[in-house]
């Protein structure tokens, strides 16, 4: 059995014409092997913020390449056509915090502008950590998101 992987997802440097709801609806409706959580609304009179807009809990890590493909499709469909220039760094940022505190990150539209390179590196790195890292860490990380009042499951 492979570890669950918790992936933070942020929509980075988007212009107002890029719709976060369309992106998350697209991702949520096109994959069965993960749960997606959105930042819960703040209670009246309070503010709520987080480094990530969404959390993905990948449950079947053998399908990591298909998840990478789906996230790239969301970028390609909703963000890339609206970019002002090749230098525009709007995109989708993915971060995976590991048990040792390091973060593996990917920024589609900034560091990653080539689909094949992104999918290869994402798949290679996630496949490596799913077997190297302590499963207890990933179970605990997933439980923290699943039981949190900060995150609400949308799929």
C-alpha cells in the first residue's frame, strides 16, 4: 500500500479574469482518486487566510501522472490563454511538505512552462516520496486536513 500524499495548491498571480471556481470545479470533476478541500469561509467578523487555496489528498498514488496531466489541463484551459506574455508568471503552484520539513514545489506557468517536463518531474518526485516517507506522517497530514475546520471537502 502506498502513502496518501497531501498537496497544497495555490492559484498564483492570476489576473481578475481567471476564475478560481472554474479551475477548482474542473479539477474536482475530472478525477476520482483524490479528495479536494477548499479554504472554509471565515465566521462573521473574522478573517481566514492560508498559503494554499486548496488541498488535494491523493489516495491512489499510482495514478500520479494522470493527476499531473489534469492539473496541467486546468492551467492550459483557464490560465495560459489569458496571460499577457510569455514572461507573465500566473499559474498554479503546488507544494508538498515532507516529514523533514522540506517542501517539493512546482509552479506551472513560471518554473514549468513545458507540459512534458512538468509531468515527468512531478511523477518522478511524487513516486519517490510515496515510498520513502513515513506513512504515519502522511496519514497524520491527511487527517489534519480532513478533520480541520479550516478546510472544507468539495469532492
